C-alpha cells in the first residue's frame, strides 16, 4: 500500500511510523491516560486496516484522522492480561 505525503509524493506505508507517532504523543499525556505499547500497536493496526479498506492511497492527513479517531475512542483496545 502507498501513502500520499503532504508534498504529493507517494511512499510505501510503514506501520512503524504510525506506532512511533502515537508513542511520541502518548508521552505527552498524564500517566493515568497513557496507553500501553500493545494498545498503541493495536491502534496502528486498526489504522492500517482502515487505510486498506479505502482501496486507494490514503493521504497522511487521512491517516492522522484515523489515528485520532481510534485514540479517542472510549473503547480503544485494552491489553490482554
């Protein structure tokens, strides 16, 4: 799958970039609101799935929107104990 960058070029989708961005943002919230690494990974996987369902190259902005939707959902993935 390809992603359309802000400058219009296409690059290969890299789930690790999504994980890194969410992890960075996660560090800026209070400890009680922080997600676990597993939750972050699952959110990145949901974002990847959402992009695949588009059947086209999503833009970076669309990926960002999907990430925010999944992060803010009250039912975000819980870690398996």
